[in-house]
C-alpha cells in the first residue's frame, strides 16, 4: 500500500512542479502569449485553472503524505526518551 501511495505522491509532485513552472509569478504565465485574446476571456479561465490545479494538487500531496506516514509508521517500536546517555547520580549524593 505504501509503495502505491509513494508512486502517486511522485506523480502529484511532478504535476505540481509542471503546473508551477507554467505559471508566471506576476500573473501572466500562459496569458502572456495571448495578449490580443484577453478580451475573449479564455486566458482568464486558463489562469484560474492553473491556480485551482495548484491548490488542489498541494492539498492532495498533503493528504497523501499524511496517509503514507500513518501507514508506514512503526507502531511496534517503543519511541521514548533514551536514558542510556543520562548521567548517573551516585547513591551517597541522593541521601
């Protein structure tokens, strides 16, 4: 199960990176090539799609990482404070 989720995470990461690289940080992105068609409204829908896709993929990535962490976690291992490095106090000092 964790291998499948890991592959899905890699695919989502690739898609998220590709969508982010397509966008322009100042809001142009794909819209810069279609300056004359901005009155039509197709460019506005493209930027809205890219922004929504970025948010959805980021949310999906977050949920998948939580799921992999919960499935791949080691529930049998006792995780606590390791006291093997703690300084020992001699008995005569405690009295």
